[in-house]
C-alpha cells in the first residue's frame, strides 16, 4: 500500500509513505517550502514512484520521482497560478502525463514529460478543469474526466 501526504508545520513538505516492507516508512519527496497540496501518485513497472503536487508559495505544479534512486523534483508549469487538482498517469514507457487546473486562466491543462522537458497545453477553458482525473488507454492516448464549474457538470 502507498500513501502520500502533506506534512504540516513550519515548512510543509510533500511526503511519501509505504508499507511495502511490512511496516510503514516515510520520507520527504519534495522539501520545497509550502508544497504537497493536490497530490497524485503513480507507480511504474520498476516500483518507482511518480507524484505531482501544488507548491503554494510560487503557485506552481511540481513533479517528484525516485526513478533514479533519489528524490528529484522538477517544475511542470509555473505560468501564473497553476497546479491544483492534479492527476498523473504513466504510459507504457513510464513517461508521466499530468492533468491539472490553471487558476490564472480558469482552464484545464495537460502536460507530458518527453526527452527531459515538460510540454503543456490547454484542454478546456471557461472555468473547466476542477477535480480532473487522467487515464491513458493501451495506446497511450489520454482520457480526462473533470468538473465544469461554469455549467456545473462533469465532463468526460
């Protein structure tokens, strides 16, 4: 069983916990100040962890992974206030795909990590993109479910 959580205190951190070894252990995955809100997690075929979260001080979305044996953090998007309601999925090659809400533009965004770079695009606007959930089909095509706040309905 896996669990991620926000450590509250002087400096909130994104933490990762697992009981894979029979007892619960935890570690800090992202020690950026005031991070860990709106988390999402995926585990690849090598049991490596991939997580996304919102970093509130700089209002950006972070990606944390231990794929190389240590926790590495990168910024997915920092254009305005972005990164709430994150959802992460891994394709068959282990590349992360992420959906998230862009508060500045009140829009749903989608990002993919490819050859060392994050590329993001707008999916839907007009106050859409709350509570997104992302899944990839066997061909690697993204499928999104999310809440449209303007029309008060769920979109798929």
